[in-house]
């Protein structure tokens, strides 16, 4: 998979969780990417995504700044 396709895949996963009512709760960055923990507003479910591409990391960073 090309890096651009991987970015689109990661961006779609982030957008899907946000549309379902999840919010970014915690970000842990390391050399292999970032682990982003999402928590649902109402029922307190959580989901974790491993974001590997630099563009997807920039994408969720911008979402954090906007909120």
C-alpha cells in the first residue's frame, strides 16, 4: 500500500470514530507512530488507533487544536 493510501485509511478511521461520538482522550507518541485513545462521550467505550503516517499525525493534531 502506498503511503498516501495508508494516510487515507488512517484518516478515514479517525473521522469514523469522531462521527460516532468519540473524542480524542490521550495521545502517546513513540518512534513507530502515535497511539491515539478515543473515548465515547456518552457510554464511556474506548478505542485505540495506531497512527503510523506523518500526515495522519498532522491531521489529528489539527483536530485537537480546533476543538
